[in-house]
C-alpha cells in the first residue's frame, strides 16, 4: 500500500469510529426515552437507532466478504437504501415525539 492509501484508510477509520460513537449515543438516548415514555414515537426512535447500528456493522463486515467490484457496488447500494430507511424511521419517531411534547406543553 502506498502512503496515499494509508492516509485515506486513516480518514475512513476515524470517520467510522466517530459515526459509530454517535449512533451508540443515539441508541442509549432512545433506550432512556423508551424507558420513561412508552409510546409509538419513542419505539420508532429506538427501532431506527437499532437499524442504523446494524447498517454500520454490515457496512464494515460485508464488504470484506465480497468477491467482485460489482457485488461490492450492489452491496453498498443496498446498505445505502437501508441506512436511509433507518434514519427515516428514527426521524419519523422524533417528529411524532416532538409533536406530542408540543401538544402537552403549548
């Protein structure tokens, strides 16, 4: 590996670690909220957080198992779609929860 490749690997590794820490924080926050408020909105937030962590893990593990560049591209495309779906589920729960809070405290 050349020096430029090593530099990019460091950037991607740092990004992955920071991304993972952020998502673990979101999962912990979602668990705390679900423990306090058991509503559809909070369960959606937790589900979205869990799905996102699964996508992070899959995006790290599955590319190692791919055999061709084409299969890697297909895999990355699928993971991208599922990641977007998980973020949508979290955001939907967050919006519903915020709407409930606004109704309770006008």
